[in-house]
């Protein structure tokens, strides 16, 4: 096995249970819990490849770790409780600083979600992005040219209305192994702040786009700014996680909602 295994689909299966529900009694799975399984699959694939290589041949070293820089998710059908889902992943793009993975979530051979995640590596000590081990990358550079993803340049539209602003509380479990607020916590904050407003008007989440900027650490003071387009068949929400401590934008989350017929 070599780094070429990154370009071949790797799959895990998971059983969704009531503990994965959006809220008690819901038939739909919580989005952040499904995404946790997506990232678990990514980690498992990464470790499976790493274990077959010499340390010098791996893309990053032991003092570095993967972080997500941006992603795009399309929800075709919402994963439901009691379903057994299959999550597959492989790398579709790579360069000296980033790799991009494609994920497919399916059940009974029906594609439920298509996701693209871009990863970079940071150094644990400096907390700065590092170059990937370029000597190993040529095997990954000639990937499937027909699979491309264009991540949006996220910016709050001028016509969007600011609907709310709220302080966010960091809980101990929100801090991950990289010693910052887990990326999925941002999405949980954003989704929970807007879900009831859009669900009440009959809209269902269909697309999620996320751009991560600066990390939020324990002791920082984040707040959430919520913006929304005028409601019609499609509604676009733009949400900013703003780090008051650093006076910097930590994350921009854009969601597209479609009105159910």
C-alpha cells in the first residue's frame, strides 16, 4: 500500500440510533453527529495509509495535525434514525498546502449526502499552517481531473438582513484534541440558532458551506452574528462566528434552505 490508496474509496458503516437524533423523538439524524462519523471515516482512512508507510514518507509529521479549512455539503435526503449508513471517502486534490477529500453518505444504495472537505496541517507548537511533505505528493497530484469542487468565496451579501446577535458559551467538551473549539461546534451553534426560524416557515436545509478563519481557544469570547435573505422558495443564511478576544472572524457559515412542497 502507498499514498495512492488515498485516491481509492475507503468506507465505514454506522448504525444511526436514537442518541443521534436532532432532538428527542426526531426521526432525522443530527447533522453534527453525522459529520462526526464523516470525520471518523477520514481519520480511519488516514491512519490505515499511515501505518503502511515509513515516517519520512507520510504527508505530515508527529508534531503536526490536520485541520479543516473549508467545506461544502449537499444534503439530498436527510439521514434518518434506524438507518445503517455507509460513508466513503478518498482524496481528489492535493498540493503543497492542502488536500481535498470527497465524502459520500448513502443508505440502501441511495446517496444521502455529498461532501467536500479541504484540509491543511498546523504545527502543534506554533499553531501555524505548515507545508505538506512535498516529496510524497506527486503520487497524489495526478488525481481524477473530472472531479472538481469550487469552494465559494463567502461574504455576507449587502441585501442580507441581520436578524440576531448572540454571545456564545464554550463548554469543556467543545475543545478538541487540537486544543481549540471543534469545527463542528461552530456548525452546531449556527444551526441551532437558525433552525427553528426556518423550519417554522417550512424550509429544509439543503446546502452548507463553511470557511474557517482563526481558531477559538478556551477562554476566548465568541459571538454569533446571524444574517438572512428575504424568505421565498430558497432562503440563504450567512452566520459569522466572531472572536471578540482576538477581534477576528473565526468562521463563516452559509446555509441554503429550500421550502418543502
